[in-house]
C-alpha cells in the first residue's frame, strides 16, 4: 500500500541530505494547519507533520512547507544548518518526491525573519504563496535576496517554481528561519 493510499492528504516526500529532514508532506486546503499537531496517521503529535501552507499546492508558482523546529533535531530542527554558507555550499539540493514524480530543488536563500503584527507594514513572504504575477515573483525574489544571510549567486527567473521551507526561530519574537529553493529538474 502506498503512502497516498494510507492517507490521501499525502502529497510528497521531502528529503535533504545531512539534515534530519526526511518526512512526508501533507496538504489539506480546507484546513491548512491540520497537521500542525498531527502525525501522518492523523493522531495527536506534538511535532506534527510537515505541511503545505494556505493558498497553494505543490503545483503553485510558490508554495511553503511548514515544519516544527524541534529541539531534539527532528522535523525542521536541523534546517538552521543553512545559517552557515559552508553548509549550503555542500548541501544545496532538496529532493521532493510527489505521487507522480521526483523533483529537485536548489537552495538559493536562507534567512531569519519574523511574522509581522497586523498593524505593521512590511513584506510578508507567508502571504505570497500561490500563483504569482511576474511583478509579485520578482518582489519575492528581491526580498529574499535583500534579506538573505549570504549571497549564493543564484537568482530564480520568472517561470521557475519556488518552494520555501519555514520553521520557528528564536532569534526574536515570532521569529522564523526559512530557506528558499528553485526547481531545477525538467518540468513537464
């Protein structure tokens, strides 16, 4: 029995070498945070299961995969290794195997950011998921470049799919650590 047959919310398997990130990814469009505190089998789980955020699917121009930053290193607890450029240089590839295909992504930005309060103005990467206009795509890429911890020399072009992995970070209140990657395998 396939993972999809066991749970039709399953959309793919995420793997990043030299991290503990090797998990199923779930998607529930009507209740995007359903897996925030649920295991793959839908039972309660403090660590949850990585999931696709609101307003997007794995086929959107840009989608976000959320995962908990567990202190024991599970889930996205090792994502912050990308704070070091030397780690990125040796581990820039992300594998995401969907029900239909194997996808490859290349990390092009890593940054610390935060969730803004409603009354604050500023760029909210977490509100950009979905299909993007050329202008919205370019604004996202520019914001990522301007706020990245280091320069990777990679600038995605409009039409390339972007995935962002997002987890909590404790550098400030409502902090987040994110990495952004562009799809590099041939899309059909």
